[in-house]
């Protein structure tokens, strides 16, 4: 599934990612591409928990509204049978440079 969403957040702080996927389960997804939008760490982790077959994860041009990218990656490793992960142009919070291991 590919979601080029735009960086949309409504007045209540609901991101496009949350609005689209809130309450949905995707147990059969094998690939997930999320591009040019924003999400909170807890939204991404919740998606990972309900999508246990994702082997390809692409995050491109994404802004993390809360949380840390390192923790998002660790959660992906914990919940998904990742074979390939691609991350490009990520914005938001990171831990100290050099502390991140892939």
C-alpha cells in the first residue's frame, strides 16, 4: 500500500496517517510505503502491531510529530519481519548523532 499523504494535520492534531488508518487492521500487507506526510511515533507503532507481515517498509519525506525515529525503527524490528527498510528525508527528533545503529 502506498500513501502519499501530504503533511496534513487538522486543528485537533489528527494527522492524515491517523485519519486514514485509525482502527484499521492490515494483517495481510507485505509492503508499506508512507511518503510526504507526518505521523506520531505511537501511530506508526500501532500500525506495526496490527500489520505483522510487512516485509518492505519505506518512509520517505516523513515528519515525526512526536517520539524518536530510532524508537520507530526499533518497533519496526520488534513487530515486523522486515527484509527491506528504506528511509529518506526524515524530519523530526533523532537521538544524538552516531548513536543510531541500523
